[in-house]
């Protein structure tokens, strides 16, 4: 995924099916300058990580 698409998903009102390492995640924020996304896992909302947007997969 690229930073622009990740940001579109983050701002979208509908829930997109996005995964990180095979786990469904929610994109909270995108830093387009660094190509990083702050995510949390759907099944563990308290588990937040900053990851490369290229590691995110839209299903």
C-alpha cells in the first residue's frame, strides 16, 4: 500500500479490510513524509504500532 491510499482509508467513514502480517488492523494516522502508519489491531485496540505503509495490505 502507499501513503496516499493509507491516508484515504484512515479518513474514510467505512471500515476497510486492511492487514498487517496477516492480522486485521485499523489505521489511526498516516505520516506521509515518513511513509509510516500508526495502527492498532482489531482484536487488541490497545496494541498500537507504527509501521511502514508498504507493509499494509488492503484485502
